[in-house]
């Protein structure tokens, strides 16, 4: 019997679900003092990691996370047929300069902080579609390079409102494989750009909520699943302000997220002691929370079915200067320990 | 018999090659005075197209080109299952703000000026893989928004060296379909990031040449094809300086490109009368030359087999300020009028 791969409006179901063969997570010093510290492969004690700029440090983060993931998979870099990756910096320079050194076929992605899911969804399609045996999906962000680019130079010491999030320094990478014993990527739901008119770049959590809820509910409709079918539903980097709004918006549409939903931005820092205000953000927030915490807890069978929905705020400093609101996007992937 | 979809090192062969069901090209006033003017669907007489910023004009270019392509395909926007697109602006704002209005599932791509091929290659994999029936691939660039971002504000009147290229104002879009009578996308070759150490952002043609030649020759090796198997081999936006270097570099490796090779950047402007120096560049250079000139000449059977290799320079103003060289990338897609 042929499986219907295109499902409903925005989703795909994988015929032979690719395995996440391995993963790696590298984080900065602040993330290494947070509640998920024990899950990360490497914690830096220097945010520059021996480089002379934050951007070059971010390139190193991404490159080393990919190399670590490939090493963890016990294969060689030469066996990786494609790398799908992206970051937040203008023209993806963290990623493209890492690719210069890794010398593998490369497809550059930009989904802001939804990039981890974009790379996993497209990578899974390329593997299940028969175009590759091994693919790397990866993303990175760096607190200092992101603050400098999107908001104010750190040296100004600008006060941050309580709705502001803290860009995670780190990189997460996965190796996807045609063969393996799981965890498997079983479904993906590709998001639309959604804009409810929020203009405050210091409240990005709220600006991404409508996209997160839109993709999540479309996923339930397309797959005929419900929130309770998952052990964990986790958005990318909405933080505490956004998380509460997601619960309320989903509830208004008849979906109860009170039992099994959280947000990577809430999990990665201890808001009470780490002064991170609304929580973590950045591509690496979902990237390292997934490749560190979630995947390792899946190995322990704490979670067997996870709906992972990284969220992206599609602003640039220029669009804000031109008076534009902040559109959001969210892509979802389903990861399951075993196949039904 | 099962077709081997992954081919050689970097290439894929489509089992049921998707059809380019329709295309559209919109260009600015200068492109509309060039040698390809008669091929474009729409020529603007105002580079702002009624908008108040260049960036918003670029958003409109991309949105309208996609709408025109969908209209040309005689289908509705609601039938488009995914849009794969990107542009040159920081955080892809030309594209993401267009997506806000088009309201279709969106995958953001960044391949600099190689984006047209990246969208067509990934879109073809998604269709041939069974994940969609209709996909849009698209890209845009705008002379004024690109000059402002990458080089100097136009108001400064900075003199341009003869190696400089002229960023094309325009947008090209294609609708890819599972069913159709061609032209078909039959192969794709995904490029690696290649860097020969060129640091001059006023000579981007030369910086992209090594990537173009690398992808082109890998394509010949992977597919066991030769230059003479194609009616036309066309790179993206190397311009006259880069074109000559490609011919020389390929010749050194035993490939004769003297008969059937050109570059979109050479074709789109009349260098003698339009003061464009080395030629055209920008995502739209390959985008509109392909969707305008090349596809329409394929309909007339001037070309039956085309190897299309858009090229991207992976610099940012910041990487240049930090003393970095300019890495390049090139992705190739093969378009054929009929199937063998």
C-alpha cells in the first residue's frame, strides 16, 4: 500500500521515517549554568571561544557542533551528502563560513529561530524521498552577535524590558539517516507567515505566538491527532510571556495544552536566578534544547512522542525602522521513539 | 526498475521529472531597456513601484511575480502547497513580507544569487518525492536596496570599478508541478561553498567563479554528461570578467565551454550602452533571465537541454569589515524539453 505523503493542508507524513542517528549541542557559559547544563555535549567558558569576533565564534560553534554530531554518529564527514543549515546573522555568515571549512554540499536556510525544524523537515523529505542516505541539519545563534545586529551594541548597557528574551549562545546539529532504529521523524508541518501586527522587537515571544498556534492546530487537523497523543509539545523560543499566550489561544480553539506543553525558552534558563527576563530565544534555543535535553530524555523514554515546533520572528532592524510589524513563522516536526 | 535518485557525489536524478508548469518575470526600468526586454512579463517604469521604500518595492516585485506565475499556470494560489523563496536582504525581508500576504506554507532559503536554483532543486525533490503537487520557487533582488545594504548609499555617487556588476531589479518565479508536458527538471547538483581567497566586493564575479566551475564539473562527473550534451550552459551572475575566467578554468580541466556557454549577467544588459560594467548580478539576474529569456526560448525549441547554474557570493558587509574573503556557491539544475 502506498502511503499518502502529502497530508491535509500543510503536512507531510514520511513513508519510511528517517532516524535521528545522532546529535550534538554546544552552548555558551550562561547556558552552561542553566537547568539543562548536564545535557549539553560541550559548555564553553569563553563566549569568544578563542576567536577575535563574536561572529567568528558563532561560525566555530556551528562547525564544531556539526563535527561532533557526525562523530557521534560514527560516520565520516565525507559520508554526509548534504548539510541544511542557517542562522540569524545577515547573509547567514555564521553558517556559510562554517561550510567553507566542512566542504560538503550545502543548502542555506533562513527561518529565523524556526530553522532547526526547517532543516529537519527538508532533510527528512530528502532522505525519505530517496535523494540521500545521510544529511546534517543544524543551526546556531550567539547572544552577542545577535544583540549587536538586532538591538543595541552590548557596550551601551541598554536596559531590557521584562518581555525581552535572551538570545542563546550555542549550536545544535543532528545527523539524519535512511537507516536506523529511531528516534524517527514521522511527520512535518510547514508553517505560513502569520502577522498579528505586533511591533515591539523587545516582545518577540508574543509576535511569534500566532504562528506557533496556527502551525500547531493545523498539524492536529492534518494528522487527525490531538494534544494528548504527545508526551511533549514544545515550541521554540516564545519564553514565559509567549508560552502563556499559546496556552490561552489554543484553549480558545478547543485544544488543552495545560498538561504536556512547554517552550524551550522557558526550559533553558532559570528566569529567577539568571536575569533572562522572558526566557531564551535565538535559533540555538530550540536547537540545543532539542539536541540536548529532549533527545536525551527520549533515549530514557521519558518522552516517546514529541511535537517540536520551533518559532521564528521574521523581523530585521530595517523592517522595524520602516515601521513594519513582526511577522512570525513556525514549522513542526514529530519525533517518535518507535513506529506504530 | 527503480531509478537511482542519488547520483555520484553531489547530484540527484529525478525519477518522474517535475514540469515547470509556468513562470513569470518582472523587471525594473533599466532591465526593460536591455537586450532581453521583450521576454519579460512586466517592465516597471518606476523603481519604487508606488511604494515608499526600495525594500517594500522588492517585496511587491516578489509577491506580484509569484501571483503572475500562478495565474500563468491557470491554477489558484490555494493550490500552491509550498513556496520556496529567498532574496539578498538581511533576514530575507523582501521575501518574508511577501509571504505574509500570500499566506501559503513557506520555506525560506538563502543561497545569495544561487537561490533560483536552490528553490528549483528542493522544489523538484519535494514534488518527485511525493510531498506536493504544486510548488512555487522564486527569488528577487533590487538594485537600490542591494547597493544600500552591501556597498554604499546610492546618494554618495561612489564611482564603480569596471569589475563591478549591476544588481538587477526584478523577480522571477516558477510553478513546479507533478504533472505536465515539460519543460522538465531532470537533474540537480547541489554545490559546496568554495573560497579562493578573493576579498574585493567590487569583483564578485571572480569570487564566484571557483564555485561555478566546481559545481559544473561535478555535474558532468556525476551524470556522465559532457558540455556538448547541452544546447546551453548558463551561469547566474558572473558577468563578463567571471565568464571569461570560467571558460579558462574549465578548459584547464579539459572541458570546452567555447561553443554553448554564457552567463545571465552578460546577457541581461548591453554593457556598451548601459554602463553596467561587468554585467548584471543579484538573485533576480539568474531569476528573470531564466524565467524570461531561457524558458521562452525553450518553448521555441532554440534550446532543448539547458544546464542552469546560478551562483552566489556569500559575503556580508560585516564579513568584509572583519577582513574575510568572499566564499562562493553554485547550484545546478538541468531543464529539458522532453524526456529521453
